[in-house]
C-alpha cells in the first residue's frame, strides 16, 4: 500500500569514529599527502575491470578491444575501487560501524577522530538509516537504508579537491567529459553540535558527494581541520551505470541487482518505521540511552558512552518518522542528543586516565 | 605611474558572496592606498568562483615625502630640557633646530624630512592587512592554518608594474603564477600585468569579468531559445547566482520529460530553479515550455551531449517526486487539512496555525467592508483556507510554493476563483519590489494575515529591535502600507488593530490593549517614513504631517503630504515658509528674553498698525476656510487658503516694527506672530520643514 509519509526528516547527519583504528600509523596521512597523485595512466578502475568483463556473459569480448567505453562499475566494484583508491592515499580502510546511524559522519572514526591533534586518515562504507525516507520500495530514488562512502583526512591535505577528482576518474567519471562543480553547501549537524564549510559536488547537475571542512564537532573547535568526503554510493552507481531506478542497479556484475538484495527490506522497514515501531518502547529506550550515556561518561568511557548517543539519535529518528514528536518537542530532543554528543566529545579529548579495573581483584 | 594586479586564488567561493567580496576588496585596498598617500587613478575588482581580482592603475612610485615636526622647549629653558629635546629629536646641537614665535613665546622646533616609502612596500602592508581582516559572512580554517578565508587559499598573484610584491598570507607568498580553468587548462600560467593576465586567462578558459559572463550567459541562452521559437524567463537572481558558479559558461538546452508537463508550471519552475539552477523557458503565449536552460562550466568534445543527458536525468528524478506529491495532495480537500494545522505552532504564545487561520478568517471578513468589491463571506472562506496547504507534501518539499499550491488545490476542490486567488496572493508583497494584491478578496486576506501577525507579536512584546526582526514584522508592516496605499483603501488602522486584538481573546488584558495599538501605530509611522524616504518623498514633509497627531488613515495621510509638497514648492508656499520661520524666531527670542509666552487673544486696538490689523483679519478669515477644507479632506484647498496669508504677512513685516517701544503693542504683535504659526500648523507642523 502506497503512502506518502511525512517528509520533514531532520538532516541528522552525525558521525562516529572507530577507536580501534588507532593501530594505524598516524604518519600515514602525511606520507600520502606528499606522494604524487594516482597516476593517470593506470587508474585503479582498470584493475577492477577485467574481472568484471570476464565474469559477465553479456559483454562480448571483441567489443572491448578498441578504446571503447569501459564497462561501468557494478555496485560492489565501485566500493572496492574507492577503497583501493583511498587506501593508496594512505587511509586506513575501516568497516562500517556496527550500529544504526543516520550518516557516516556518526561513525566514531569521524566524529571522535576529527577532534584532537593527531593526524588521522580513514575511509569506510557506512550504511545510513533515515527512517523517515522510507517509501515502501516504490520510489526510484529514496531509501530508508542506503550506503555512504566516507573519507576523513586530518589535517586536510594540500589539495583535497584534486584528490577527490582523481577518485572520480578511478570510478569511471571523466571530469573532461562532464560538468563537475563545487556548489556551496554548508554542513551543520544540530544533533552533533558540529558544523563545517564546503560544497556539494555536482556531476551534470546531480549531487554526488558532500565535501566538508570540519570547523567544530561536539561544540569543540577542530584544530587541525579535517576534511570529510561523503559519496552517495547509490547515486554515483546510478550515474555510472545509467540507471534511473536504484533498484535496477547491477550489484555484482553477475546478475544480482540492488532489488534482489534490498527491496523486501525497504518495504518491511518502511512499515516498521511508519506503522509498527513501538513508540512507547522507543520513548523508554531514548531515556535509557541517555541515562546509560551519562553513567558511562561518569566512568570516563568515552566511546561506549558515544555508542549510547548514537542509539539515542537513531531512536529519535524513528520516533520522528512515527510522527509522534511535535514541532516544539523536536527541538528539545535534538538538544538532548547534542548535549550527549558534546559530553562524549569532551570525554574523548580528556587526558587519558584509564578507568579502574574493578574486576581485577 | 604603476599598475597593481592582485589575484587571490582559492577553492570555490560561494556564488552568493562573490559580489560583496569584490566590493570589500576594492574598498579595503582602495582605502589603504588613499590613507598611504597612494591614490590610484582607477581601481576595479572582478570576481569568479575561484578568484578575487583587483587592478589599480596610476599609482605613484612611492609615497610623498613628509615633514615631521617636533616641538621643543622654550628658548632659554633649563639645559636639562634642551638636552632631552636634542636627544629625542636626534639633533646634534641647537643650530639644527628652528626657532618659532608662538603666542606663549619662542620655542625650538626640530623639523625632519621623512622620505615616502616605496609603493611596493606599502602595498604589501595594505594587502596583507586587507586579507587579514576580510569581512567574509562566513569563513573557515583549513589544515593547520590559523588564518581564515572563505575556502582554502591556493595562491596569490601580486604584481606592481611587472615586479612581484611578496605579499604573505595564510602561509602563501605571492608570485606571478596563476592557473586556468580547473579542467580545461589546469596548468600554471605566469602573468606580467593585468592585460597579460586577462588575455592569458581567457585563453585558459576563464572569463574573469562577471559582467562579461552574465552577458554571455543571457545572450547565448536567448539565442538558443529563439532558435526554437521560445524565450528565456527573466530571472536576474538566478543569472547572478549562475554567473558565480562558472568560469567558462557554456549554456545548453535540455528537455523536460513530457510526463511532467501536467504538473503546475510553478512547481516545475521551482524544482528547476531551486535545486538545479535551471532557467525556465516560455513559448509565444508565455506558457512554460518543455525546455530548460542549464549553464555548464565545461566545453566537452560531444558538445555537451552527456552533460544535457545527465541533467535531464536528474530533473526526471526531481520531478517524479514533485509529480507524486501533486497527485497525492489532490486526493484530499484543502478543508480536510485544517485539523493538521493544529499540529503546527504559529508561535508558542500565539497558538497554532489553525488558530491563526480562524483569526485571519474573521479579520478578513471584517476588513472586506473596507475593500470595495469584496464580500465578507468569500474573504472569510479564503482566510480560513489560506494556510491549509502548509500541510501538503508539495509545500513540505517546496516551501516557496506556499499559497501557490493552495490556489491549485482550492480550484481542484471547486472553491470560488476569488477565494483560490486570495489564497495564492495573501503572502504578497514578499519584498519591496514585489507587486501587491489587487483583487478585492486577496486584499482583505493579505491585510488580515499581516495585521494578525503584527498585533499578536506586539501583544506579547516580540517587537523588532535593531537589526533583529525574526518574525519579519517590518516586512509585514511595509506590505500592509503598500497594499493600503496602492489600492487607496480607506481603512482606519486603530479600529482594525482593535478588532484583530479581539481575535486573540484573553491574551491581552483590556487595560493593555490601547497601549499595544499605540505602539503599533508608532511602528507604522516609522515604516511609513522609511517607505516614503525610499520613494523620494521629503522626510521633513512626512514629519510635518505626522506632528499633527495620530493619523491612522494612510490614504488621508498621503493626501496631506502630497498637498504639502506641492505647496512648499509653490512661490507662495516658499515665501510663507520664510515668513513662518521669521515669525517663529522672533517669538522664540522674545519669549526667552521676557520669560513669557506670547499666545492667546489679541485685542485689535493694541496692535496699533493698520497692517497688523489687516493681518489679524486675514488670519481669522483663513482659519475658518482651512478648518472647513480640512474637514472635507480638501488638503489642496487648505493650502491654497494659507496662500492668502502671503500678502498681509509680507506687508506686516515690511511696515510694522514688532518690538514696539510701548509694551502693549509689542505684546499684541508678538501674539499675532504666534497666531500665524498656529494658523499654519492646522495643516502641518511647518517648523519641521527644512531647506
């Protein structure tokens, strides 16, 4: 059954960061910055290509001989290509954070690591959940669950725009054949107490990436400043593959489509988000997360506390999608999540003073 | 004479900030040069997405030399003072000092010539100061850099007559190297002077002059449109924005998919403009055509084919959303959306939008009585429905379509046309240059919406202060003023405010009501002054009419101002004004001298001069005429009656000595002068008139 859900979803872009990645050599980003850019002659895309064409029965071999149009990347190859590209730039390649969140920015690898003096370069895919954007699988462009590819580099390198454009070439978008532009789009996350300046990047009029120089996170000034790139993977793939419906995306180059994997989930989660999510339980959960977050902060466990902040934020998004939060209450809920985020960020930066192991004795 | 070329090359500058940035750069550097004694013969600034450029010509080679003087002790002062002076001034002996005669005696002076600094050195300081204090509306830091700029900075070119001035800012030292178009000519370009810079950049696919880009965009788009029998819809704001998004504009035309052409034109235009920055095209009848104009920043070997295809695809996905909303929204009537307005807060203390809709409905019905051609029933209906589209999906996605969608949905519900049009018109005028509603029902609802907001926010003491006007009350007041004046509505504002306040029920205590109404009227007076000042009406004339007391009928007010303007421009008027001031001055001076007030009854016998008696008679005569004229709002007639005073007044001043030697005639004559003022002040307070 089709329905038009309420569309006023907050731009709840928040991010998180992975503390495990600390193992990564902090100098990696410096080395990367000094390195010459990816050579034009050998874009990473060419590596991924042969595999695709080999396994794809439909691609006739003779046609590939000339400098014909390369086969567009399937969805998973797009991800692999971006990962390879940014790994070559010195980023640690992380896995998605194992929690529901509205945007890759909520990942601790971004939110927490954007703070502080230590250099940091990471790239990862993050499933992003926007409960209010569910369309029961009927809208060709809108999903309540989709993927972002997130790159965070601190300090921002000398020419991040050039690096970014190289990454577009790697996935088969030739800036010489398209109209690529950087259009003002200042980013602000009221839930994270974060803001930055940058652009949305347009490719022939389509926004494919958000590009942000973080100025503040959790109400704390970013110094040095990190640059964040957020690729909308489905949009990019639709562009590269020339599809008008996200569900028609070629996922693996072997006949599996995006629809095969995600359509049923979109239908079911839309019903969950708009009709079935238990609002009483959600209200309780919000309060519980808030309480737990504060308790963990008292124990100086910054990242576990931040997990609860992420959970509170997603819980709020679900309540919002269910339409049970009034306009005036909304601001108050966002303020409560922001207060948690702020405390978590401050705790993250607090001088390390390992919590006492009360189990030891 | 030298030329200065300055280019600040950065990552993309937001389009909306470019024009002001160019002006600020010109101002900061221009003022710096002037203050440094280096006035340029000409100074121009240019701006584009990645660069801010300044060229100044005719600069001197160096600052003029200056003489520095230091005053020393008096001749014959103690040795210690003399030695101190010589040391401080850097003189070897008193022979090097001058002696000067001053009123207080003879003093030593040390005079030294300070050679002017070379222009290059001064320019370096000026430019560095300008960059360091640049007033971007929003600026940022990047990497480790403590400096701020609008976006990360990549290079500075600063050349004075062929020589690099090594300006340093944000870790960058200026040179002579810039870059061309990001994709079409990314290599380094060495430049010598402005002419060389402009030519080389043009060859590198960068047009640095925004005026040239704008011209190229509009003429090329127009040509493309005309070739298809279409024309581009004027959109100066969009043109300015797009000009700031491209260095090498390449206008192209794309096609709107036929599947979307049944969606209202405003929706298509709004979706194209707001999200995609496309220009709308119209056919011969002014109807929206199925083509759009997009301005790329790129020349491609396929002549833009891929770019057009990409843009068409994006537009299809945008419009499929819009079409979905259009179909969905029409499944419900506007009226059925009213309960939804209860979830929308107008203002915490002022209730929900539903409450507001009810108040607007009642107020519009009340106001309909003052709008010829409207009727209370339709005004009430339109008022009730005017906010209902806020809960539609379309307005949720495209807030700028509020009202416009309400009209479409109302027509779909078979509401009367006047009602539907009033829903669309009631937000107008949105800006000082936007047009006002003309249709009667629209006028009633537009006024009701504004009065309701103004009265409500004043009642809870949320008045605009300084630059803060979060509820756009100044705009609302100005809008109301314009609607009333442009439609010549005979509407007494105070009773209307009173009725509107009644709509808020218990919110305001009865005792406080009058104060709210007064404050609001004063607020209107200020807005009216500002409005008339913008229209070139002399503010002193406005003040002169205002000083007559509370006038809450704007049309009558303007009639007075107009009549007064015509009068003071006339010969009689100008002359009388002089007499008025002369009379006022004399009375003021004498009153001060005597510590008395000269006003009140005048015994004719005391005047003691025929010219004085004649003047008194003339005043008495015109007072009656003026009062009668004012009563029937014949302001021009009232002014004309005043003109009858001119001759008697002139004759009085010619022949009669005001400050007579005898106290009785003096007092009577002073009272007569007061009476001239009083007579004239019936029409307007002439003491406020300047010039």
